C-alpha cells in the first residue's frame, strides 16, 4: 500500500486496494476493519515519499519549484524508516482476526484474477504509460519539463490510445477537488497580496529568533497537530507562503531548506491523527461504511494517535540528524 501511494495519489491507492481487501476478507469471513485501517495509515505514510504521492507535496513542490527527485531524496529515507517501524508494531495494534478455515483459504487461492480483467490490452497500455510517466517525473529536471506537463502528456496518450468514450474518463475526473484547489489558491493569493501572509511570517520569524532548528521542529509539530484536525490540503496551501517568507529570513543559514521538508512531513503524516486529517481517510471510512463495516471516529483516532506519535518522533530525529548533525 505504501509503495502504491508513492507512485499514485493515496486516494487512488485506497480506492483500488480497499475494494480488493473487502473481497478477500469476505471470502475468508474475517473482519476487514484492522486491514482497512492499516492500509490507510500506510497510504498516508507512503504518499509522503514522492512529489505525486500526496496533494500537499504537489502544493509544496509547485510553490518552491522542488523536483520529483528532490522529494525522493529527502522524503523517501524517513518514509522507509517509518514504515519499517510500523510493520514491527502492526501485529500489536491491528489484532482481532479470527481463525480462518483451510477450506476458505483454498477457495481464495483458487480464484483466477485474470477473469476479472475486462480489457487486458487497456490494462497493459495503462501500465506502460504509468511507468513512462514515473520515469518522466525522475528525468523532469534533466529534460526541463515540469512534472505537471509529464502527467498531462501521459493522460493525453491514454485518451488517444484507449479509444474510450469521452464520458467514460471525464466522469472520473475529480472536478469538485480541482475547483476547491482553484478557490483555495485564489484565497491564499489574496492573503499574500494584502500582506497578511507577510505579517504571519514575520511573527513566526520573531518567535523562533532566527533559530532554524527551532523553526523546523515547530513547523513539524504544529503541522502534524493541525493537519490531524483540518484536511492537510488547505492547511499546507495556507502555510506554504508563510514558510517561504520564514525561509527567506533565514536564507543565510545553510539548512533553511529543511523547513520545507518539515512542512511536508508534518502535513502528510499528521493526516493519520484523526479520521478527518486526510482525504484518503474520509474515502476509506466511506468504503467501510458502505460495506457494512463502519469505523467510528474514536476507533480511527485511537490507532491514529499511536501511529502519528511514532511517526513524529522518528521525523524529528531524522530532520535533526540529517540536516543539523550530519550535514
């Protein structure tokens, strides 16, 4: 799940994998809730690894002109560390599975996944285009093409080669989300134009006293907490100009760029704190409810608090060691 969310947006990963999880759990007659929770937590963590894995990363990358490779080099190491630790504690946190009969296991193993593929050629085309797009993200700085253009080119190629009806792919575009993002950027632009962002940045700079380490840890903790209760997309969109101004006041310090990685980690991993912290969480809760396996806000938060605490501690240690001790 984490690997899928690093390549695809985490909401897409949740939609794809949750459906399969429910089918398998139904066949095995086991409770899918622990698996669904583990998957969405892993999705939020894995999505932090790349520029395209989580919407906040796209916002930060666009604001600071950070490349796909920059995110991969600075974010992927800590994501791998967090995932390894979560894998170690997962058996203790996500228990509650009942014994599965050998007959049910045999039934699941006998399923032929090829029978569910309705258009094998289209699947192959999509896989090839996705690999090409991913390579394009990595090569974008060298070939001087923006990642957004690479993604649009991939979408255009699929539209031309898939021969699907226009209504089939346009109906799956998240128009509400796109319009929400447009409106959000207009509001942030207005705050920037009127000087509100500058004032907030100056207050933050005054509070930290130009101490980059203090600013880094403050951004990480605040971002984690706020993103747990407010969807991380509007929060990060609002914070990027503030962090930009704060970083400009510390431009003389060799590590001022760490503020962006602190914002990205707090915004992405803080989404695990509560059920409303990330779009992927809301999507997963909806899937669970429709399948007859509702997950309460408290049940999600009880697990999410543990995951978020572990992630935040590991991120703080990583930022301190990599950018201040070992740099």
